[in-house]
C-alpha cells in the first residue's frame, strides 16, 4: 500500500479543498492509503473527507502559535509516507521544506491559481521559486499558471503537468423539476423568479462588489450568493434588495435552483464552481481570466467578459436573462464540455500514475 499525505493550508471553504475531496472520492483505495493534514483547524471539509475513509489530522489548532512546525515533522517521521502532496501557498512554502528535511522522497505541489499574491511582491515570488525547486513534480490547474511557473520562476517544463480541476459529473448533473423546486424552497426563492447564482469565498479576489452592482442593474431577477468569508458584513451592508445571502451551502442545491451562474473574479485558476455549474447545465457568465478563459475560449458552453468591466458583464448577463431558449442551449453545451474534458475520475488516474512514475524513479 502506498502511503500518501496531503497537506493543505486549511479545510475551510474553497476550490482547492473541493478539488482535494474529488481526488479522495476517486482514488484507488486498493493501492493508496490517504491522510489529509490541514495546517490549522479542521474546517468544513473534514467531515466529508472522513466519510470517504480518509484520516484527517489537524497539525495546529490555529494559525498562531504555529504548532505545525513541530507536529508535521513528528507525523512524517512516525508514518513514513511515500508521497507528500501539497496544496496552497502555506503548505508549499512551509510544509514542503519540512517534508524534504524529514526525507520524504516524492514531494508534489498542486498549484491552484496564478494570482497576484505570488507575483506582486518580489520576496513572495522568490520564496515560491525556491520551494518549488523542492518539488518532485508540479500539477498546474491552468495554462496561465504553468506559464508563470516556467516563465517567472524558470521551472523546467518537464517538471510540470497541466491538470485542470475536474468534477464528479454524476453528482453534478442536470436537476429534474422536483429537485429544482425543492432547491428553491430550501433557499426561500419564489418559483417564478429568474435566479443568478454566485458561489465561493466572500473574498476580494472574487470582486463581489461588481456582482452586487450587476444585481442592481437587473432588479427583476434574484441574485443568490452562497459562501462565507471576511467580506460578508461589508457586502451585506451594500447589497440591493434582490440579493439573497445563503451562507455555506451544498453547491448542488444552489445550482439546482439557478438559471445563470455569475463569476466576477479578478483572477482564478480553474474554478471548481464554474465547472460544477457547467456540469449542472447552468450557463455561466464569467471573467475572462486564466482557467475561465481557457475553458470557454471558443465560446461553447459559456460567456465571458473582461475582468472588472461592468458594462460588458451587464451586456452578457442581460442577453441570457431575457432569452430562456438561449440559456437552455448554452447550458446543454456547458454540460457536454465538462463531461468530455473535466471529469474527476480521469484527473484522479493522472495523479496516481504520476505518483507511480515518480516513485519508480525516486
């Protein structure tokens, strides 16, 4: 049995956490024994991982004091993992060097986003470059992320696999009418209203103020925000009357109730919420950034607008809200695009085949 440790900054709400859960669901349980170690706390995904038979070991009760500096080396030396797989910046910058120091042979980094946090400070880019040199291999979720690694950090291309995020296309599927009605009842939405849904962390990256301004332009529609985060109080205070805050929800419930998916982010990797919406046949209107632009490059399955361009977003959104037939056609194309190219079962096999290759050469 191959022992794999996944280290992630936290198991709170986020796309990286959802991608990790998908990998856990579709892992080969006859060959791979998993442990997931959030660097602090347990988070909302801990229970879902436990249901998949994955042991969750929190390395620290909170970010401060950083008990993970002691608990992670103890865990690594006690369990002698064959592979350590790191998700998000904290795990990559802190946990991966500790794993190298403790002698873990295969160290994999899962790079989820080509965001400005890494590149807007020279010291951050230098730290990322240095710690990525400790990686046996890197999975990049978008071509823009891969290009940043090869261009800005000079990581050899052969050390990187382009591996977009993916979804469970059986779990995320077209809802029938009873599921749609039940979802709207649960969210307290009128049956006849047109619903525009946004899902994700309430964080500045997602540019939720633009989402709210767009809601103000279309008062006849109901806009639903599903998620939690540091921006919640400020967003609630400035939201127009047709916006509903749903808190942390199962994405399937929100998407079953939705007619359109709206993502106004300033930057992304390959957002799980976009793929989940497309798998459910909900036509998306998203920022033309990074993985979003790559998924919808040919216009099949969704619409894009330049990041931050309120007028362009309003034009794309207005065209869908006023045309149910177009929404249906675009939603069907979106579902087919995900089914063909973004299935989580395929992604899990690629990850495991990479482990095997790295272990055979370690």
